[in-house]
C-alpha cells in the first residue's frame, strides 16, 4: 500500500505514522527526518536545508524531490510506503505521480489529518523527541519518563515564531494539495483531535483496515 499523510505541522503525522507502519509493515518515509539527518551529518544537502528549516520555510522543491525520488527507489519501498511530509507543494505532488507512473504505480490513499490552527502552537512548543528511539513525546499531552529527560531533543524549528511561519507555509503551499488529491479521488479526511489511540482507530478505518 502507498499512503501519504498530509496535515499542518503538529497534526500528529509522525506520531500516527509510527503506529501505522508497524501494522502495515511498510517503511515510514519522513522528508523532515531525512533533512534533519542530513543537517546532523553536515552533508551539503543538510547545510543547504538547515536555514530554511530553522526559520520554518519549505526547502526548495528541486532538493526535496531529488532526495525523495532516490528514497522511494530503494528496495524496501517496492512493496509500499507511508510518506510523511511529502508532497508539500503541487510541483512535488506532480513529480511523485510522474515517478510512480514510470513504474506503473500510484498513490492509493492520501490521509489529511485535520487539527485546527489554535491547537497547533501548544502541540509544537511542547514536543520533545528521543534521538535514540525516535519516539515523540509532549511535555503535557504525552509526558516522557523522567529518566529520559536528559537526552530528549527540542527541535530548532519548534519555537512559536517558526511554528507560525510553518503554519503559513502549510496554508499557502500545502493546502492546495487537498483539492488536488480530491480531484484524483484518493483523499480521506481524519479528525486529528483527541487521544492518539482514537486518532489511530480513525486512520485505520479510513484505510479500510
Ligand atoms: P517536518 O518534520 O515534516 O515537520 P511538520 O510537517 O511541520 O510536521 P511536524 O513533524 O512538526 O508534526 P507532526 O504532524 O509529525 O506532529 P507530531 O506527531 O510530531 O518538516 C520540518 C521541516 O523540514 C519543514 O518546515 C521544511 O523546512 C522541511 N521539509 C520537510 N519536508 C519538506 C518538503 N516535502 N518540502 C519542503 N520542505 C520540507 O506531533 C506534534 C506534537 O503533538 C508531539 O509533541 C506529539 O506528542 C503531540 N501530539 C500528537 N498527537 C496528539 C494528539 N492526538 N493530541 C495531543 N497531542 C498530540
């Protein structure tokens, strides 16, 4: 199955993707995680992406599309994948369609995880992640065990200011993907508000599983 998650920053895409891929046995491909790994490793791609990410802007399509194309060509993606954070612009969606079409494949489902803007900032500024396991926590909504406190990471773009820029980028550049995928007949909407386990149940239902 080839699945795409779209939704505003902090909608819970990463949290839900981690739960879903275990059940579907497909790789979780997050362009945000790939860029953060490149920044950490100090690669040329990471150096170029870093400034955009810190300020909350999208990394240019040319860099993002090339990185994603390489990733979905890897053997583990042949039987399906869950894309989290890609596509984020109409040119990225067109490039994805073209790359898949060349191999006689297509996206099966696009899940739009909906969370109102007024809940987003609190989710973002309270997020912490465990660099060893990739587990995502929230200081209030999903508190980490105290013994992990010393190693948890607070993302550089998880400030209120960068979050507002990211929300602006979502509405201006990513929201046009909603009518785009509606017109392809693959869009399904999921309410992202409530307990994470309830959101997972809704997602599994939307996937017909
Ligand atoms: P990326 O890493 O993709 O960030 P994002 O889309 O902004 O999404 P987030 O990771 O912030 O949120 P999420 O929806 O995964 O929420 P999470 O589950 O963590 O991208 C970062 C940057 O990389 C971009 O700004 C851009 O610069 C660049 N980039 C990446 N892809 C790109 C692309 N395709 N094109 C161009 N540039 C690109 O949850 C958030 C918090 O809420 C957590 O603390 C969690 O515990 C909590 N939470 C989750 N679910 C719930 C719930 N149900 N109730 C309460 N709290 C909850």
